C-alpha cells in the first residue's frame, strides 16, 4: 500500500457497478483516492467483489477524462467554452423542434448516474424538448420486469430484501441469473444460504458456477422459460401443492392459468426444454414444499422475444404457492446497473412520469403540468429501442445521450452506427471519448460518481447516499446543472442549488418517495421505497397485506418459440452476458491495471464459449480463432471450448472491442416492453 493509515481520511459511498448497492469507504490521501475498502452496508455486510474493491476509483482519476465541451467543426472536435456549447445545443434542438415538432427529439438517461441527475434529465426532455421520448438502459435489460410485475403485482421491483432472501431460507429458485459473476456479493450470500441448509435450484442453459452448490440444475434450452414454468405449475396443481387459501383471498384469474397449464405435462415440457421430465417434477416439488423459498431471476428471464411474458410467468409461479408478501419469499429481479432501478423510478421512461405515474392515467399529466408550471406533451413516447430505428428512418432528428454508449451495448452494431449517422444533431454527455461520442456533434464532459452528491437506488429498492469524495475535475459542471442550463436556454428556466433540493422536489411529486430526504438518508440503512411520509421507516417486504394493484393477477401465457431460430445456415443459438472482471462497456473497469489481465480467460480478448462436441465436429481447438456470423454481421474471436454451454449453443460477452457480441446479436424485441432478445440469436461458427 502506498499510504499509512494515519495519513488518510475516508468517505463512504455506494459502488458504481452493479445493482447490489455495496457500501464502500474511499480512502483519501492528499485529496486523491488511494484505496477502496468495504463498509458495512445493509446489502454487502462488509463484502466487496473484485470490481468494487479494486476498480471503483481509478477511472475517475484517469487522464482519459474529458475536461472541456467539444463541438465538431469541419469533421473535427474543437474545445469550446461551456456558454458556447450550451447556446449551440439549445439553438440546434430548438431549430429541430420548430421544424419537425417536439417528438423529433429524444433523450437517454444514464443508469450509472444519480437519481437527482436522472430526474432533472427527464424533466429537461419533457419540458424543454416537449416530448416523452426519454428512456434509460433498463430498456435493454429489465424493462420486462417493470412492465410484467407492474401488470401482475402492481409494482415492477424486487419484492423482498437481499438479506431476507439469503438468510434462513429453505430453498432458492434461481432462474437466468449468473449471480456470482453479475452480482457477486449476492452470489456469495446465496452460497452462504446453501451452506446453512437452503436447497438451491438453478435454471440456466449454462453450467454456471453456482451449479456446484445446487441440488438441481435444469439446463434448459435458451428461450424455453415459459414452457418450464407452465410445466412446474402443472405439477404443483396436479399434486395439490397450490396454496388455495392464498389463491382465493389474494389473487384473480386462477381458473385461466389452471386451464392453460393442464396441457403442459412434464413430458411435453421436457421435450420443449430439452431436459429430463423428472427434473421438472423435482424442482416443482422442492420449490412448492419449501416454507421459505425466494424466486430470484435476472436477464436470462427478461432478455427474450417473450421477456415480459417470462417475467409474468415468474409471478404466476410464486402466486400459485402463496410465496409473496412473506419473509424469505417473493419474486426478486436482480437489477443490473448500480442505479438502473433509480433511473426507472425517476421517470426516465416514455410511459411513466417519476414514480411510475403513468402518462395515460387520468390526472397525471395535469399534476406534473401544475408542478412544473408548463404545458406538457400528453402522448406516450418512444422506447430507446424504437428511437434508434426511428433515427435510421429519419423520424428522430435530435438526440441527447447522457452516459450511454449504444454502439457497444445495443444489438446489431452496424445498424446502430447507421441510425446515429442519420441523426441531424447528436449530443453525448460522457466521462470519456466513447465510440458513440465519436459520432456526436457536441460532446460534453460529465462528472463521475466520486465527484457528486446524490443517491443511487439498488436492486432491493434501497435509496442510498452517494457522497463526493474528490473535487470535481476543474472546469466540469455538475451534470444536473448542464441539463438546467440547456432547458433554460431553450426557454424553460430551471435551477437547483443542490442535489438535496432536487430530492425534496422528488419527494413532493412521487408518493413512494414522500418520506425521503438527504437528512433521513444519513441512516446507515438508507430507505427502501415505498416510503410514504417522514414517519415511514420504508418497506423491506412488499405486498404483505395486499398487492400494489389490489389482487395478484394470474396471466395465462402459452409458450412461443423465440422470434429468431437456428437454421441450416445459422445452426447455433448464441446467448450474451457478462463476466466477473468487467462491466458492460468497460468504461470503468478497463482503466484499472490488473483487472484486464484477469479477464477474458487471462487474454483480455473476446471469446466464444462452445461445446466440445461442436468443436470436434468443426475441427476447432480451445484457443483457436473462429469466425462468428449472423444475419446481421460477422466477427472474429477465440474459441473457448468445453462443457459450459450445451451442444449447439454458444455464449459471448460484449465487453471486448476486438469481437463485440453485439455485432451479431439479435435486435428483435418483445412486444410489450420492447427489450431485445440477447439470449436467442442464430449464428454460425467456423474456423478461421
Ligand atoms: Fe460493486 Fe456489485 Fe461488486 Fe458490490 S457486487 S462491489 S455493488 S460490483
């Protein structure tokens, strides 16, 4: 270590990577962060994973940071003053709005940034731009949870707490979550629950690490979750394991689900899923008979052509056995980014104002018109997955992107590049010159989480403080100030003196945040919404006496095959996901020496996991270069041959620029939440 303890001070803040919301003490010496140590937060209990421990601060002190606004002039970026940049942005967006109408503009919020920044961003888009074309990256991960659980339970968030679902439980049903890599500190707590006697059921097409700790592994074919859940419900009803009291008192439409699943016999479902029928029976019995058994899921459920239906299947199953509104149970989506829960809560969504107050609910638009003192557009906006193709078709003309890099993160990279090129005006607000920023007309420097005060909301609805540990980079504004200045220059005056003042406005307008304030957030446990007033301690377990929508709604959902299926030309099914050492675009994690050497099988290069059977057929050895192609594009990468994926299946991450899986990935979306199917993409693999 390059410091002595007595030379340092610490500032406690919240990890900027995944939605676990681990608390970290930043260790400071002479105004610089020199280390990060685990703090005793409610979600992490003094634990941190490799990213939080070693890669949570170097990026903020990196020499690569953008420091000045840049305007592209004659094809080259030139440094300009803030006033020139703001005036130019306001002028260009106003021109487009006048010429093509407000719905020709759109804004993307940043799920890595604070609630306060995102609240102001969506307010800028709704008031100054005059459109509801505002979204965040939940659209490409957990939007199906927001929509699906919103429809069946009335609230699209995790129902219980991390501690509750990993302490003193009898069984855990884990579906489509590679927890030890994507939410490592929750993964550790699941392992601990198993050591204390919980029976773990893993449902995953890959042989993930937690399989070693499981009683059962249902290694189903990607895209068949709904068939499996219908099959488990068939067994539960047939064997009299359904909780009929709960069903009668607290749910509706049970008859419809009963009629639907009558046809989903274990034998039929086994055929669809490619697993043993006995496993379906065992899993159903183990889950239904356990007194306390949480259902935990992640992107293996949501990122499908029928992802929202898949989410509703999760609540069907939990409703059937009465495992909702109780300790050690619930339906628990693990949200991806540190503040993607918050970005959704703050109304960075084309359907909802802050707090999931729906545009099409009578009185909601009027409520925000009165609060914000301006006329608002009453029409539901476009999702980010609709904005991009609309840009490609010339219907969206101007786009403001705050802290997102869709060229790296969105499926079908070639099409995304085309869409961005087709815009008349693009502003990117970022820490670094990303691939997407290269396409911008104006690039604005942003602040990292270590230079700002505010809040993040973790996956269990826990609002926690983010505290400025270091001074903002010289000449860089608070992000919310940038949005208020643009809005003001466009004719909607806005100003805030602090992040705390923004939270006070949120508390006034969002009933579920009614009791939240920075003063109350000094409590080391933060506050879990719903927190209705200043006397409300927050809500660890939702739906205890009644569901947010009243009764829990069963949705009868038949299984449909994925929208893109393999054929002779593209015979493999590719799923994409993350690995432990990197996070999504790597904007943060690649700037820490050591992490990149550990990643990607020690090569810091992209790779594709494939089964030994297919590798033998194709004459491919572990580590060989291979060509991967789909209906959208081609890339080259290294083969990682083994048994982790099923025969005829494959897996890649999108972390590595030398072969980003999104070049080939499938942009087809589900029909409700419009989330792309990152899990079932038909590809070919051949030796180079
Ligand atoms: Fe950060 Fe998530 Fe790791 Fe915790 S588990 S340290 S929140 S990346």
